[in-house]
C-alpha cells in the first residue's frame, strides 16, 4: 500500500470545499434519516441532483456523507419515537425506545452515535484491507466470471426475499426486462424504444429508483403513515452517557462491528440483517439477557455498530465490482455513473486519489456526525416534528428536479410517476424492491457479458468451467437459491427432534 | 381487495407478453448473430411470465385475509387524495417546459399544499411554496448551474 496516496487522500479530504460538502452531506443525511418514512435510499435519490456540476471527488464525499448521515438519523427516530427510518434501524427500536421511555433519550442517542462511530471506523480499516485486494482480484475477471458474479449477486438478493421468493424473481425479471430497452450495444438494433428518441439510450435507472422509492413512499405515506408521535424536547434527559454505560457497551460494539462489516460486503444483505443479527448475538451471550427489550444499552449499541459497519462494507462490492450491496449503494452507483465515475476494479488503479479521499472523508465524516448528533439533539427533535404534509410535497419537487436533471426531458416525469405508482403497489403487496433495482443496474452488463461469453465458449456449459472462480460463483448461486429451502428443512428437522424429545 | 391483490400479477403477465411480442418483432441484427439481440429479452419475458403465473395462482391463498394497508387504500378519501396528487403530478409534467420551472413549481406546490393542508393554513402553504420554489431555483440554476426551463 502506497502511503503517499493515503496522505494525499487526507489532504484532499481536508480541503475546505470538501469539508464543507462533508458537513452539508452529514447534516442533510441526518435530517433525511430522521424524517419519518424517508430512508437513506430515498434520501440519496432525491439529493442526487445536488452532485451534478460538482468535482467527482466532492460528489462522492457528499453522497457517502448523506448515506451514513441518514443511517445516524434513522436511528434517532427509532430511539425517540419508535419509528425506524428504514429496515436497518429497526433493531435500534428494541432497546433504544425503552431507554427513551426510561428518561434516557439523550444518553441513548449519544452512546448510539459513539457505537456508530466505532463500528464505522472499524469497517473503514476493513475497507482498506479488503477493497484493494478485491479490486486487484476482480481485474482478472473475464466475461464468464462477471456473468456468474451477476448471477450470484441477483440470486443473493432474491434469496433474501424469504417467503417471497417468487415475487423476488418477478421483480428481478422486471428489472432485467427494463434494462433491455434502448440500443443494443453489440448490433445497433433499437429494442422496445417505440421510436421515442429519448429511449434510445435506455431508461435511466436513477429515474426509476427515485420514482419507486421517493414517489412510491410519498403516495404510500399519504394513507398508511401513522402520525409521528410527539416528542417532548424537555424529556431528553442527560445528553452524555455514563461511565457504567460505556463499560457495558464497549465489548458489544467491538463484537458487532465485524459482523456488520462482513454481512455488508455480501450483496443484498445490507444493514437490516447485520443489525438484527448483531442484536440477537448480543442477546444470546449477554449477562443482562433479561434487560434486553427493556432498555439494555448493549441491545442498542450492538445493532448501531453493526449497521454503521455494514454501510461501509456495502461500499466495497459497489466500488470494486460495480455490484451494489444495498438499495442505497444501488442509488449511489447510479449517481456515480451519471457524474462520470465508473466503479469497478479499474477505479482503484486509475483513480486511487478518489478512493483514498473517500476513505479519509469517511473517517472525518463519522467524527463530524457524532458531534452533530450529540450537540444538535434539540434541533433534531424539532426536525422530527416536521408535519408530513409539508414534507411530502417538498420530496415530490426534489424528485421531479432530480429526474429532469438526469435527461433534460419531461418524458422522464411520466416514467417517474408510473414507477411511483408501481412502487406503491409493490409496497402494498409485498413485492421486494431491491431485486428490481439491482437487476435494472446490472442487466445491461449482464447481457453483454453473456453474449461475449457465448462468442468465446463454444458450448454454454463451457462457461461454467471457464475458471475456478466461475465454479465457486456458480456454487454460491446455487446455495443462495437453495438457502430458503435449507432453512425450512433445518427448522422442520429441529421441530421433529423436539417432538421426539417430548415423546 | 382481491382485485387489488390480483392487479400486479396480471400486470406483470401482460408486461411479459408485451415484452415477448416486441422481442419477436425485432429486426435481425446486421452484425454478428442475427438473433443476438433477441435471446436475452426473450428469456427474461419467459421468466417473468412463468413466475407471474405462479404468483397469480398463489395469490388465492390471501383471498379473504385482512390487510390494513389495502383497507386504507380502498377508502374513498384515500383514492380521491391519491387521484388528485397524481393528477397534479401530470399537470406539472405538462406545464413544466411550457411555463418554465419557477412558475410551474409555484403552481404545483401551492396546489398540493392547499389540497393537503387546507385553506386554514394558508400562511404556511404560501411560505413553503415560495421558499421551496425560490430556493430550489436558486440552488439548481445558480449554485449548481443546472439549466432548468
């Protein structure tokens, strides 16, 4: 590892303009995260237009800051009003909200922020040691390896829709179908463009993402939103956590960081699973088991550390192989491509400055976020009181501006509205959104690699045995698809065992 | 409620059939394999069709089951609210390039704010409309130099 890149990155990250974007991103992210019903994916999606016209490095810093800022913010609403901003902050409600009810809201927020900071910093070290070897490894990938990598990523995401795998497949195929719209790059044939010139370059997946997440969420919240509970600013209590709380927290924080990081790196797992797993692991090994769910500080810091760590981890597959590990990184990937940054193994070779600046900015950003979250508790509580009926029209406007700046055409507005309505129905009827988004993003590349591989290998089956990597990826794909079945069989087996014991 | 539950599987079946028909009508490629551009979308449409049919069959298990969200959606006032919001979005789309960003945004925001918050909160509605329209115009047009109509 060349140390000069690290120092150059630190220097660039400390430039006033980048620091400014970092602080703006952290504040905007926290606000978006704290607002009920808006998750980090929606936050990044509606704020994408802000990055246009910026230096790529500043844009990347801003987006990453919005991302982890939103995660910080998400846990604030979990702790204060028992309403998680998105899936990854669900686990923070288990013990965070009981702490608020016990009059320890301030302490809960400060220790949660500290847990996020430590989890995030641990993951940044993980990022440094894992991302570069992974990028170098991915340089050896040919069309067959990429094809199987895409298969694995899609299968992992579909497999996560446990109990809903059929719906996962449907949304995946829908995403792949939309990705075929536009000029076929290998033959020049116009596919499904309906003679609309705007469609020749394909439908922008960022527009669909904004539509499904932002418009869909606004429409859904119009009738499904439970009015946010009122927060009494005077009941925040002591702002800083006690020595005893810190003593009880440090081990869970250090244990949960790596869990979050490794699950974050896997495509599709993201923050939700890692924070829930960190919570249940801590609950199992803790001496204070009985306190869990009643305001145990360990039950709050473990998921927070894992969640923050997973967020950094999920940047690895996105930056090294252009495979997003979560919905938010999928949105970020789209935005990066729009501003001229092409994630993939070559990013680390061609623009090491960009990568190291990002890593350094993540360090600084995490510290800034702790300061924001602890110093501005009162303001954050006020933001939480923003009436949804004021908020949603603003989200609508930002969505429309975002869509317009992507293609300078109001045709994208129609796509935005249609995607919003489909997103609403998908939410209502439990169709998973992430497989659609991932398929939409990787669909084009997947097809190109498939066709290249078909030219290189005489028989399709030869692709499978192209290299040990393809075999491993094919096995992982198979494992992902059979994962829900395995879980079912294991559950049945343990049930039978219990029955036998009972008898 | 059951009709709503059936809506998406049926919609996806229709999409898969349209995708298959459009794919079969594609012109042959002049370069490389003449059928090259057709393989992938065809496989995708078949996959979408098969899984949507399975989903449609599985949907009947949910018939008669309560769903709070669906119940809320099917209320008359909800449908009216969603209809008005979508109609305003369409109106915004139609006037955006014709009358320009600033004016169309003021009209859209004012309409939606008054619709959601009522006349009583006229002060809040007007302030939010003007501040959001003006500041977004300033940020995007001047600070970020993005050309808006």
